[in-house]
C-alpha cells in the first residue's frame, strides 16, 4: 500500500486526480444540515478536499466553519472558491494534529481515505475534538472494494463495533438519497459524544 501522506494527497490534488469528487454537496449531508436550527454551532469538515459542504453551510447562514485538508493545493483551491465567506477558517494540516473542539463534524469521503489501520485512532481523535453532546455525522461506504484503496470500504457491523467504543450511535442506516454513483453503497450515520 502506498504511504497516504501529505505528498500523496498533494500530488492527487495537483493532478486533479480526485474521482471521489461528486461536484456538489452530498445529498444526505445537505438534508441533515437543512434540519439544524442553530447556525452558531462550530462545524469541522476534515479532509474536505473540495468546497461544497462548506459552501452550503456558509450560504445557509452558519457562522463558524473550519475546513481541514492535508493538501496545500486543496486548501488553496477551496479558499479561492470560497473567498467571500469570512466565517470559514482553514487548517492545512494532518487531521490527527487538529486541536480545538467542535459541535458538529461532517464526515464526507475522509474516513474511507485513511489507512484502515488508523480507524481506531480516528474514533479517538473524533471523540477528543467533539464538544460534549457534539455530533459526528455523514456517510460511509457500505461495502468493501475489490481493488486496494483508497477508498477503503467497510460494513455496518464493523462501523458499529468501531464507533461504539467511544461514541453513542444514534443512527446508522442505508442512505435513501445518495447521489447516483453511490446509490446502494452509502450508510448515513449519526454519533454523539455523551456522558455514559
């Protein structure tokens, strides 16, 4: 397996080699955002890669949005596209180096991009980044892939076992509203950091 480090992702973005890019806000995430009444919550989008979820949040009045990506080219491209939104902050760093706390973290093609050996570390880091009662939500692939990743797939049972070690799983189910290419292969999930 290739080393999925800064150089790897920077080369992918420099070459516009981003086949996961759907060109718009992910429908399941959009519909979740549409239900949020409090626009003052702090939102993190790790491994953002592209501007769509952040743009949708900003266009709908959210006031505290942070985008993180390890690729300087990805961050520069997003900043250029979203320059009119001062409420968006940018972190060009490894996700595991992020500091701070957030009310909402959106998962969109980031979990599937990291080496599966880091999945427990991912859950630990999400737990540390969430405020109490904070929410991690988004989409995960609902199957494994024949070729080596990224993207790396998984199963509902695997995700339940993994996320429940630190977070309370409120929901994990097959998406009914995925974009065409991902129809039938996306799980929508909602996890919260709660006092147990």
